[in-house]
C-alpha cells in the first residue's frame, strides 16, 4: 500500500498466490467531514480475477461507502451492500409471527389420510353407540351385550379423540419449532435500518473489506467438498466463467471447461462449487443452514428457487422419473 498525500490517494495492491487486485482510493479533501460528493472514490486499476468476481467485489466495496455515507453502521452497511439478490419467494417480514403455515409434503398427505380414516372410524362408532335409539335393539337378543357394546364404543371414541388431540398438539409444536429454526437460519437477512443520519467514517472499513475479501477469497474452501473454491491458475478460473484466454488451451486445463467447478457466491457470503451448491439446494433435507463455521444461515442463490415447497416438488418429480426409468429397464 502506498499513500500519495498531495493527491489524497491511496494505491492498494493485494496479492495472494497467483491472484492480484490493484486499485486506488481517492479521498475527499474534507474527509471525514463530507457533506457532498463521495468520501472515498474506489477505482479498479488491474486484476486477474474474472470480470464477474471483480465486479462483485468492487461493486460491494463502493456500495459500503455509499451506505456509510447515509449513516449506516459498519455491520449494517456490509449486509445491505450484498451484491447477491434474494430469491423472489423469500419474504423478510411476516404479518403474523404467531401464525403457523403448513407445507404440503408427503408427511402432510399421510396425516390427512390418517385423519380421514380416523373420522370414518369415529363415525362408525357413533352409529354403533346410538344404534338402539334409531333401530330399537339393533338386532341384539341380549340387551346387556348391547349396553356393553355401546359403552365400549363411547370409550373408544374418547380414546381416539384424546389420541388425535395429542397428535395434533405434537404436530403443531413440531411446526412451530420448524418455524423458529427457519427464523434462526434467516437471521441477519432483515433489512432493518439501524444507524444515525450522520455520515460515518468509512476509509478503514473499505480497506479492511478489500484486504479480507480479496485475500480471503483465494483460500476459500467449499463448505460441501472442503476443497479450494478457486483453482490455482487464474487463467483456469477465467475459463470457468467463459472469459477469453489465448494463453490457456483446453488440453492443458481440461477441468476448466467443466462448469460444475465454477465458484458461486451465495447470499450468506460463502462460496461453493456450482455442482456442490446444486446438490446442497436441490436434494433433501431442504432449507438447512450453511455448514461454514460462524455462518449458520440458510443458503440462498438467485439461480435456484428459494421456496422449499417448490424444491420438494421438483425433487419428488425427479425421483418419480428415475423410478419409471428403472422400472422400464427391469421390464426390458
């Protein structure tokens, strides 16, 4: 890092392994007391990161400066500057926090079938219990046997009613626990304004963000396979993103053409391989937390649905097609 005091400029050159990111930060003469203009103007000079990743890092850094100029705290500015947009189906706020919304799953359908059978059984028992009222002795020769059967029917109805009531309470408690768990996974995604209306000093925050993110990204590991997200060769990474490169050919870097190893950043800020992220999001269990240490939030990416119900339906459809193919192969 070099400082040019006469021009109010900082030259920042970040290197990690074969990757580099060079930029300049032009500081407003009135900093930190700035009332107009940009307090810190970040400009990229050169980098060997692909344009997609470079734009993502630079745009978030510039957005952090803008947010802190509006008076947001460092943490809130970092959150709200996230370049990854939320899925359309994700709702940050609920009108009724106490409401419990059920999802149509295989377990829900099974419970509905069970409730239908229980209601049918209760209806039969009630008919037996009131048999003598509408059908005299209902074909019974011994009135004592009739009284006993009616008593047994009432007892069975009471047991069934109590058992179903307890089952419904357990189901409601389970749904409430699932909702609380989902809310916990979504912590940190709420765009609640917290901060003063006075501009906040942002130079240190900007420099620290660039150092941590640019250098940290090179050593980032995929939470699923625990392998490095970025390849050792920057040219190989450019091929993954479809960038033109005349220095590298596909014979030398066959893995570069495999899009499944393409690094993908999620809304929580963690990086995954594309194939790992696809498996993580599209196969059960759905809606689980990010396995990265000190993250623990639910994983979102705009290229995949954020609605758990939709993910469940699509997975069930894939499994059904797979079973049909297996059955066809057995038949042949």
